[in-house]
C-alpha cells in the first residue's frame, strides 16, 4: 500500500469517536457515512485543513476558545506536553505556520504558569517523541503525530 495516499480523519464529541484510516477516497466516504448517522454536528462546522497535501478535515471545536480555556480542556501534563499543546494552539487555532520558544514562554506567562527551568530540553523531548520538529532558525512546528497527540488529550466532562 502506498503511504503517500494514506489519510486519517477523526471526530470526537463527548464519548462518541469516529476514526477512519486508509486511502483518501475510502476515508472520506466512510467517515461521512458514519458522520451522517450521528447527527452530532453540522457539516458546515467541519473545515478543510490548510495543509492541502494531506487534505485532512479538522473539526473546528476550539476556534473561539482562549488559551486558558483550551489548556483547561486539554489538561497537558508536564512541560513537554504543555509545549506541544501550546504549539497546537498557535498553529491550528491562531493559524501560525510555526512558533518560537519565545511564543511558548509568552503563553506560560499569559496563563500565570511557572516557566520551565529548561525549555530547550522540553522542546527537544517533544522532538524525540516526534510531536514537534525544527522549522529552522529557532522555530518549531507541530508534526502529524503531535497533532494526533493533542487531539487525544482528555477533555473535561461537561465542558
């Protein structure tokens, strides 16, 4: 099977989760068939990802959330997870192409959280876990693995 045509699409609403993986045509068809049966969200609430090469759909659950609301819902544990969650917020919600260590520090300050003693090590740990990758010149970007990781972080009941 050619990995270049592989696609993954997921939707989680409360305790219901739909995930379709495989070639793009299969995923889109299977996902929408299941999606229509749930009646959970309107199709207009589903947006196309800005990354047209992967053409994955992203549910726009968080577009109007503040950073504090997003962090409360995702509840990252430890500095490496928090860095990845902040990176997700910057790229997926704030629509930045990439982010810097200073962006991460600013988010710690905005939330009133103690800054990591060694942010460089926390970012390196996230790279080792394949959640982030270097975008060159002190910039970072979220990987697909990192995006899936943040999407799978727990949501609080009764959000």
